[in-house]
């Protein structure tokens, strides 16, 4: 009997995890990635909840621990750099989770663990999809036409193939927050905490340690504009305009970003789809349900999604398996997309009052009531 064949489009955490488990379940897997090489980038992400079990079952927990970012906890600061609140790593799923790693390191660990026989092709992407019910035919930018039993779209929040297949059914919820990530030189007084500072005007600066001797910085701010397509120099100028008077370490981060090669901007957008499959095409990870860093746990959900999808496909025919996948994942996603009341206003307060200790107690209380 021949093995069923799947094409996974996108070699991020969702695509690689799905490929890992589906190959283990006996499927013949091809992964294509739009970029010309493995994507190493990304800042600190965490693996929490059920994703820790998925990681352990993959046999990768020790490898991830060895590459941990060494963060000791999360501290909330006021404008003078004084600590308002501290959350040390005690709870494995606290603000700083037990398993913290750079995104690129996690992707490389999973890539290195892919079972023999998984084919990975860079610099290729889908141009057309034709689903005739018994299999799916894809036309690729390389010019090839290929047939598979299933197409799995794991292309991230701005997925082109998802939009091609599902059209307007893939709803977007813009949260009105843009985040700029970048790596800056480590300063003598940088500690091993994730430091959060909120400035007036819906602006936030965070600094995080890594294990490579640099500091990972984020500038987040409320805006309805989409700045993500700006050329990097223009984006840096926008960041300077927005943060030059934000206080604390704003100037240091702006100067650091001026010399940093990995600055990128993300406009926080939740993806909301009534169904994650249509015939022999299904979506997973951010492409299906992006929860954004405000919801948190996007990488963990990508790993759990890959595991659940493969588990369902390993024991049922495609239609039933995709329905099972949806039933398992839907409650997790609905929970993660439910933001605390007042978000993003509470996380990105516009006035000085909203940046003080009382506001932070309110944010914690709102988050807890939402989680319970
Ligand atoms: C380079 C990079 C850096 C990131 N940095 C951070 C970070 O610092 N902090 C954070 O919280 N999250 C970051 N993320 C997002 C985070 O990885 C995801 O939210 C989460 O892990 C879910 O992953 P995903 O695989 O669903 O989507 P993604 O991580 O977005 O992966 C999607 C993959 O599909 C590829 N792709 C896109 N379109 C196509 C196409 N048409 N055909 C083929 N391939 C395609 C992309 O190049 C990418 O490799 C980053 C993602 C990437 C790709």
C-alpha cells in the first residue's frame, strides 16, 4: 500500500511540527518554503501548556532547555526604571515561562529532528490550487504541477494560499497595535529579567536577555496605520518619531535598532476562520488562527496544532480527521483569542495614570479573570 502524501506550505514552527508528526504517522511529506533558505530569525518565544508535552514526545525537551534564553522572570518598571511588580519564574506557564527560547533556535531544533524522507524545498510557493475531491493539484512558482492527498497551509498570518483558497472567509481582526522587534548590544546593567515599561501615548518598551550576549528589544505602540510594508529606513524613522520622548531606555533602543540588521515590524492581527479546512486543503498555525503576542502562546498553539492534526490524520480518513482536528483545536483557540477586557487600552495606556502601579494591578486582575 502506498503512503498518503501531503504538501506542507511554510517551514515555520507550525509547518515543521506538522511535518514531523505526519511523517511519524506514515505520511509522505514535502515541505515548501517561500524564502530561499532556512529562516533563522525571531526573538524570544515560549513553549507552554500542552506544547511542553508535544515537545517532550518529540524527544526535544533537553535540546530546547540547553538553548534556553536564561530569563529569570518578568519585571514591570516605572519611568525611572524602578520595579513596580516582579514575576519570577515559579509557575512553568507564568509571564516568563519555564521554557523560553529564540524562535530561530526552536525552528532549527525541529528542522534537525525531521524524520528521514521528509523533503524540504526552499524558494518555492503555491500559485494555484485545484481540489477535485479525491486529491489536490497545486501549481508552483517553480513551474511544476504536483498532486497530493492533502495540502496543509502553514504560511503564517499573512498567508497567500489561505486567501487564495478561503477568500474573505478568512477574517482579520486588527488590534490596533504594532510591534517592532530587534537585537541590540547588551549593556553593563542589563539583567536577566524581561523588563516592561509603559509610557504615555500607548507606547511600551521591553528588553529581554538571550544566551548569545545581546539584548532583545521590543517597541510596541497603538496605531491604526499599517507600517509593516515600509522600507526599513522609513520604519526606523517612524519608530524614532514615535518613541523619541518615551523615556526610560527609548533612546538606547532606537540607537540600537539603527545598527541592527534584524529589525522587523508586526501589525497585530487575529485571524478568525469559521472552518480550517475545505475539501483537501487545511490551514494550521498563525495562518488559521493567529492569536498575536497579546493573546500569547502562538508558537505553543502551532506545535499543539501540528500534533493534533497529525494524530487525527493518522487514525481516520481525511474528512473525519479534519473535523476531529477542528473539534480539538477550536476551544483552545477561542480561549487564546479572548483578550482581557479593555485590551489593548489596558496594555498600552494612553495617559500617565494608566502607566502606574494601580494600572498594572488592574491588568493582572483582568488577565487572571480572563484565564479562569
Ligand atoms: C522569521 C520569523 C521571525 C519571527 N519572530 C517572532 C518574534 O520575535 N516573536 C514572536 O512572538 N513571533 C515571531 N514570529 C512568529 C511566530 O513564529 C509565530 O507566531 C508562531 O511560531 C506560529 O508560527 P507559524 O509557523 O504558524 O507561522 P510563521 O512563524 O509566520 O511561519 C510561516 C512560514 O511560512 C513561510 N511562508 C509564508 N508565505 C508562504 C508561501 N506563500 N509559501 C511558502 N511559504 C510561505 C514563511 O516564510 C515562514 O517560514 C516570527 C516568525 C518568523 C517567520
